[in-house]
C-alpha cells in the first residue's frame, strides 16, 4: 500500500468479471462531514466509492460507474476510537461491504478495478493489515492469502500500538 496524504492506495488488478475480496482493519478517529470512503480505481480517471458521510451513519455509493450519490439506509455508523474489520467482496457481479461481519451495502458491480484504497475528507483514520486478491470468494480465503511484506509501508500511523494482535505480521524494523 502506498500512502498519498489523502489516504491509502493499493495497486491490485481486479477484472470486470472476477470474484475478489479485499479487507483491512480501520480505526476511525474523527469522522468528518464528508467522511471516509473505500475507493475503487478504474481505467484513466474512473473512481467509484462506498463511503460513510458522517457520524450519523449515512453510508453511500457514488462514482464513474455507480453514478450520483445514493444512500443506504438501516445501517449504523462506527464508533470513533474502535478498530473495525472492513471488507468488500465482489461475487457474481455483486459488491458487498461489511463492517465487523455486519453487511452494510450491496450493489451491482460490473467494472474492472486497477487499485483500491481509502480516502478521507475532514476525517482522521488509521489502517492496518490490508489483504485481498482475485479469485477469492470469501473473506476467510482472503485472509488466508494475505502475507505481510516487510517492504510494504502501510504502518504509516505513528500510534498503532493500541491493539496489535499477534497475527502473522512480521516484526517491524525501523
């Protein structure tokens, strides 16, 4: 993952008809009015997103392929200061997003993706353990395929000492 100052972007080629899952652990410190969003980058300047608009729990989708912003009702907002596992899986042309296993959004998706990531506007969040890939039809398979790389720099947050579970992450060397 590479940190751009506006969020995190991970180059990952995902075809228009392929099944895939990606996920990460996220801690929302401050959820601003324009919130945070999971970004899916396509050809050229194409960008589609699923996001959280503010702390009221207004989840939305919008973008080049998704069209104008459409809100999802009946889902709750995350609590600031808590680590969540956020996962997005496309299976048989349908993208599903979940927060700690609770399904948030489901939307038809028939376009290719060249990269995925997180973007923030007036929000502050921390990310650890991005994982995923092509051909994965369940989040459990996705986690099994994740291998932390000592060269990846997704640990850009300076204070992630709070809840570092002893998963298979390699020891970091500064």
